[in-house]
C-alpha cells in the first residue's frame, strides 16, 4: 500500500497583537502542550515588563535581542 506524501509546511500567521511573524514564531517555541494562549500571555507580559523597565518599545528590544542571537 502506498504512503501519502509529506505534509506541507504551513505559513506562520502573524500574531494578533503586534502583527509580526517573529513574535508568532517565538510564541510557538514557548508554547507547551498546545497552550498557545498561555504562551501569548507569557510573551506579551514579558514585552510589557521590558517596555516598563527600559522605557523603550518592548517589541524593538525583542527584535534587537533576536538579531544579536542570530
């Protein structure tokens, strides 16, 4: 019996708050056991905390950190 072909790679949909694919990908990495809403709360809370402490845009700091790691 023949096997089905490989599953297609799905396009990552931008997250609803920032409309950014990098944030959506990071939410997917943080997510455990399919709990996407919990992962979003964790990430959005962290970005708000960063913005509060550094007096800069949390998303800009996040993107800078990702660029430094790459």
